[in-house]
C-alpha cells in the first residue's frame, strides 16, 4: 500500500490531501495498492495561487505482508492561525511526523512529533485508527475536508474526539460508493471539492493472518 500525502500552500494556510480521486483533480495524489513500493511521491500540479509545501509531502509504502493492522495515526497541529493535518511517519518535516505503521498488533495510543516553536497539537482532532486489513477485502478511506471561510481542515479518521468532524473510514467486504462525513460544527461546512472516499482493494496482494501464515 502506497500512501501519498500532498500538502499545498496558498501563502495563507495549508491543505492536506491523501486521496487520488477527489473532484478537485489538480490536487490529487498517487495513493494506491500495488505489489511494488512507490519511491517518489505523486502530487497534482495544483491551481493558480497554490504550490506544493515540500517539507510536508511524502509517500509511505506500507508492506501488508509484514503485519495485520494498518495503524493510521493522524496528527493535527495549530499555529493559532490555521490547522495542518499529517498522517505520515516519514515526511522531511520530522518534528511533525506521526506513528503510522503496519503491525501485527493495533496501536492503542497516537504517536505525534513535538512540532516546532509556534505550533502545538490540536488534540481534539488527533487520534489513531487501527484497521484490520486481514479481516475484509476493501480499505475504504474517507477524507472529509471542512472550511470555516478562513482555512481548511482535513480529517481521514472515524474516531477522533471531535466527533462532528469524523469520517466513515473502515474496512469492509464491499466498496463504499459515497463519502461519509460528520456535519461539522457551527461556522464550518464541508468543502465538497476536496472530499471523497477511496476504496482500495486488498485482495490482489497477499496478506498474512495473525499467526504469520499466508492466506
């Protein structure tokens, strides 16, 4: 599984996208399931006024034969002007990196970097979701992006403390065909152009069961 994270700046705030299929195609990523590791991140060219924020851009290749659970850590930071969402453990901006990994055990605590001066964790939007890739065929990755008129907030998890903003991310034997997003809160609305669900078919690659046997 190759999880691409593309972060863009318009000079005022950052926008994080991890999906390859949002309606806002110039910002789409290369996230995919493959039998080979992606060695270079793939990001759309964006649109006028936006540029890639390269310190926060990366691809993380997660080998599904080395573990049962995708432990997806989401770390959201604030500088009191806007929010920045990171789900990867290997961006060049290491103080903001997460604990996202593949393991035979689910992670029970989120792992987030300490950030840098002027930034702090926005704990209401921070969580880890452990997804059992051996139990179902599809990883349905829901991305919900919200706007308050000043900046955007990206969430991909279904279990943050900030429940009105939670998503429908899950594993299932069926593809999700519609994105599931919480209603947000007063002053926030869904930014539909950047919101989508990506269903990744886990069947083509070999998984291992908890005992380590091929299945």
